[in-house]
C-alpha cells in the first residue's frame, strides 16, 4: 500500500550487524528505536504489544528469566535473559525496581488502561518511522519492529538451529505452528540455541 513501510521478512547478517553497530546519539529517539528492535530480537522476536506490557514483575530471579503470557495466543513463555538483554533491561529500569513498573518506555504511568491498545499501536507506528530512518542511515531497505521476529528465526536457521526448534519463516500463518514446535522442547534446550543465536 502506498506510503507504508515495506515489511521485510528478515535482516541479512550484514544488515543486522549494520543496525547493531551503527553509532547513534545516546538517548536520542533513534537510539531508543534501535534498542527496542534489539530487545525484541533478544527476547525471541517478542511482539510489540507484549513488550509494551512487560513489567518488572515479569523478571524472575536475579535477572535470570522473563516469564510472560503472549497477548495474541494466551500461551506462557519463559525466556532466559542473556547478558546483552540484561544490560539493555537495566538501562531502562530504576534502582527501585517497582514490580508494577513497565520495563520499556512505551506506555506511560499516566496512560489510561482502556486506551493501551490504541496507544501501543500509535507508538509502534512512530517506532517504525524511526526504524525507517535508521535503515536509511545503514543504507539498507526499510524494515519494521516485526522484522526482529523474522530475523531471530532466520538467524537461528543460518546458525544451524533445527527447524523443529524454530522455523525459517515466522509469518502470521506459521506463528502458532512455530510456537507448538518450541513448546515441545525443554527450556534448557531452547536456552542453548538462544545462546547460539545471540553469539557473534
């Protein structure tokens, strides 16, 4: 559709590294946009809605895991927190660690709960606009926050993760199938592949 950012299936390895490594002004809107993309990637391509609703209470142990229930499917997830994700999470959290605080600055404390869905959608559009600007700076094709989900899957595929753990394509038609595969494995198995995917 005219005027919309093209939806990329995934970033190539070179594109992902360009995004990850580009120097952006600390604290700028583009800096935070890149952080949101990386956070989604580190959390197995977590959906924007789920990211927005994540609270400190979803963190287990001493930043060991994130437990949450996906809004779209109602399925529970348990994600091991990698060192890179921990560093990113800590950059957004205050020292008080109030369990009711949102982790990411997507929703504000003053936002009315009945408007969460509309607010999250609007802020996703704003985020995607910033990701488009970053793409231009990296000299790569435009992409959206949803690309993080596809990139997580294809990165795993490129590194030899079996298709029974994570599929190459994670579009809407295959998301539930993919999650069914993931659910059939113990967390320790998925954790090992997570570490493989996150490593250089």
